[in-house]
C-alpha cells in the first residue's frame, strides 16, 4: 500500500458570516492556517450562496444580520437544508434562551454570546474540527473499503464512527494482537480486513475458520506439514501461518479451537516461531494475529474450555463490534446502500424505499445483524414488484414487528422476560444494571454479579460501559 493511502491529512474550510467588517477580518486572520481556509460573508444571501457552491465544514454565523433580509436563524435553517453535515456556531450580542433553544433544534453546534473570547473560540473550533475529522475519516474509510473490500459500508452512527477511528489507530500498532468480538453477522471479518488494509502490511490477509475443520486437519492447515508426517502427507505443505508471514492471520471463531491446539498457538504468540507437523525445525514469522469470536471467551475460560493465558495473549487490543439493533440510526442508511448496490448489480428497477417499509425495517431487531439486512436487500432487489420497496415486498418476520431496535436497554433487564435474546445482550444489560445500582462502583457491582472485579473491568471495556462506571480508579 502506498503511503498516501495510509496517511490522510484533512483540510478544512470555514465561513465567517457577520455584517460587521471588523469582526469578519479579525476572525478570518485569527483562524486561518496551513490546514484551514477561511472565507467571509456579510449577508445571509451571500453565505447561503457560498455553502451551495463550495463544501464548507464550519460556519461562524452572527444571529443578528442587520444588513440582511434574513436573520441568523433563517440562514441556519437554509444552511442545514443545503448541506446538513456543515457545523454551525451561532454568535449573538443579544443572547435569549428562546433563540438558543430554536437554534439547537435546527442543528446548531454551539451558541456563543458576544463579545467573543478568542481563546475560547479557538478551543471550540478545535473540538468542532475534531468532529469533522472523524466524519472525514469515516468517508475516507468508506472510499477505501469500496476500492479494496468489494463495496463495504459501515453506517454513520457515533458508535461506528468511534469504532472505525479505533480501527485506524489499531492498524498502526505493528503486530499487536487484536481480539474482535461481536454477534454473528456484525462484520467482524470486515473490521479485521480493515485493520490489515490500513496497516500497510506487505504480506497477505489469510483467514482460517477454526470451526470449519476437524481437529487433526486444523493443525495441519494452520502449521503445515512435512512429507510423511501422517497418512496421505505425500509432500510438504506450507500452512496458513507461514503464508501469512509479514501479513495478517485472521482466526475466525477462535473459541472453537481445541485445547491442545490452543497451547501450540500460545507458543507461537510468545516466541513468534512455529514448527510444521512432523518437523523439528523452528520457522520464524512476522505476522499480526487477529482473532474473532461471537462467544464470551471469559466464560469459556471459567468453564475450562479456553486457556486463560491464551485469552490474555489474544486480547491485547479488544474490539467490540456493536449489533445492528444497538445502532438503529444506521438501518436506513445500510438498507438504501445495499438495495442500491444489488439493484445495480442485477439490473433491477427499485429506486427507493417507502417510508412505511423503512419504518418496518427500523422496528425489526435484526438478530442476523448486517448480514441479514444485506441478504434481505439482495432478495428485494430481485423480487420487488415496483420502483419503490413497499411493506408488501418484505418477508413476514419483518412485518410481524419484532421488538424495536431503537429501544434503550441500558441498565434495564425487564425486557429479558418476554423474548429470547443473545447471551451477550443479557450480560451487557445485567452489568449496566449492576453498575447503576452501585453508583458506578465496580467492586460492589462485581460482588453483586458474583464475578471477579478484574472480570468486570474486562467486560465493562468490551461492552463500552465505561460511562456507567466511576471515572476514578474504582
């Protein structure tokens, strides 16, 4: 991979909208730098024209434009209609609660009262640009994904923005081992391929499903074998580990690996060497290991079906891929993306999704996650009856109105009594509930749950429940 594909530097464009020339000049000079271009506008009409003709990242907008036929609130509304992703900071010398509330409802990023303190404004803009940078990185990730991963798309929810930001940072951590957790169909392999893609590794991405082969074949597939190592081993075979040298070895469903082979994998992680089956010579490898599972490996450790030392070796960097129902804002984006993708592939005529059909899709809990949604849209692209996807085009399970994806279950376990849910969801809800009952105290919550405090710390990190616990050392 070329350096220009792994290092992305972003440039930002700001627009200062104020009818006072002195303020426009002062702010433009103070905020412009090598990475930021600043334009200015004296009227609302001029500002809207600029936003329509150029991609503006951030607007500093005066609410009281005396020389304009429109006030700042009207301009804010039109800016959001033209380019919703543009962030707007409102400035006013006459701060009123009603105006601030209205501006916030329209999507205003922040509301400031004049006179402005330049240091405070710079800090606020820096925070706003960080938000924009994350969005740009997500877009960059999407473009690279479509180029290298066959048209992948992840969504635009805050959870996925943060996940993809973490993926990019993890990718630059050399050969550090990564454990990717998540329900079936959430995209664990895709996330693993993203890590490999952004790492710039010279070697290939090699995958092995630990549940797909019998135990005796799994070892040979992983390590390779010498000629005569066992019956039918007529010639030497290089294993997937050897093939992944200077690249990435992806071990899917790592929880299914037999204990005897776990011990050998642990040795590889510790020494970075291995032996082919039937050989006495060590082979050194420079490979990144990424393991994935839909199981709770810590429970497997407690059940003695997974080695504790291997668990800690694998989970140097844990990544949790959220279920689709836990990011409902992505359902409509992903639905339209997949429908458009498959309609183009099959030469179909479906051009959109009706509002009622979209509501049904958003109300469904998606136990099969993104994979289920993807398959449904491929089916719809082939068999939909008209140019718009209607509720009648959806399968009965969607129309039945499964428990909503958007329900907030943080700390609430009452929903567990009326439906079968994935074990990880039960565990996550139970931990959040215990932390709330204990005021975020991990020691008391661990006692309440009947687990070790270290186990709870691991679970809190994996499920992203840090906000539920105390920020202190507890």
